């Protein structure tokens, strides 16, 4: 599959994803760029039915978590590098937020490369952004030690559906020549005109009883209240995993 034709797949056939194929894809994906050639990531491969059930609540019980043959949790991992340093008479200093950002970047780059390679083989994937919403549930279910933090989850399998491609903003929405050029109201109108004109998005507005598509996102899907609560939960989890030293939850 060409990247331009890729689709998110949420329904999978019963056909197995062999360990050999999965390992091949994970191995080739390691050619992904990585900070300092340290490969600051790990992947937890979940096939067991009970393990899938354990992590499903962290992903709001979306059916593809238990329905996919394989669930992959990509983790920012500075533990392996830290233990290597300690076992080689070196003094690691990676228990901080910058190190988390570096490891998270590594893990997400690796995850994207894996998805591209998997889809080239005809496999289907679904990226679960819910991974960072309630990370402590995943940390507990997958028994992640300190300096390991889940940043992305992929459901993987052979597709059992052929959904239509989702819309994207035009290229000019993201390109800024030389310096950042802020968006005028007129530019916003132009850039979002197509998205807002789609019948499925108009229906989205109607069923949520809103005036605009933007209100659906701000008032229903990704609310301020939820974002602030989950931000606090993520900071708490980063503190627990050793990436944030000082954390005082809001009262």
C-alpha cells in the first residue's frame, strides 16, 4: 500500500500475524533515525486474550483492542540505557523530562516506520491516541518499570474492512516558508472550507447539536476539562516512572 492510499483499519480477519513476519518488521524498523544511536524505545507485544482485556479499559474499551490479533505498545525507554551505563561504570542522568521527550520522540519515530512497513505488507493498523490518556493503567497492566513510559499503541492484523480515506487539510495549511506565518481569519476559512463542507462532518455537527465542527471537537471530543485532568494524570505517571522529580497534584 502506498502511504497516500493508507487507511486506518479497525476490523481484522481471523488470520494470524506470524511471529516471523512481526519480528521481521520490527527488526527492519530499527533503521529509523534515533537520538545518539541509543534506540530509546521498547515494544510490548500483546497477543494473549486476557492481557488485551487488561489494557482495553485504558483505551476506552475500543473494540479493536480485543479484536486485533496483535496489540503493540511502543514505550519511551531510558531504563535499558540507564542500566547499561550503571553496569559500565558510567553515571547516567536520564531521570528527567528532557530525557522523556527524547525517548518519546525515538519511540514515535520507530512506531511510524513500523506502521509504514506493516502496511506495505498488506497489514492494517490503527493508532490509538488514548495511550497517554490514562498511562498508569497501561503501566500496571504491562508491568512497566521506572524510566519506561507508554507513548503509542497500534492494533495490528489483516484487514477485514475497506473504509474510505479520511480527509486531510491542504498542504498550504502546514507549510511556512522561512518563518512561521500566522493564520488570518480569511486563511482559516480557506484551509478548513473542504473539511467543513463534507456531508459526514455536517452530520457530525447535527448529531452533536452544535453550530460548528470546531465546537464538536472543543465541546464534545477533546474538552478543556478532560485535557486538564488527563494532563495531570500524565504528569503523575511521569513522576511515578522517574521522568519528573517534583509533582504536586492540584487540589
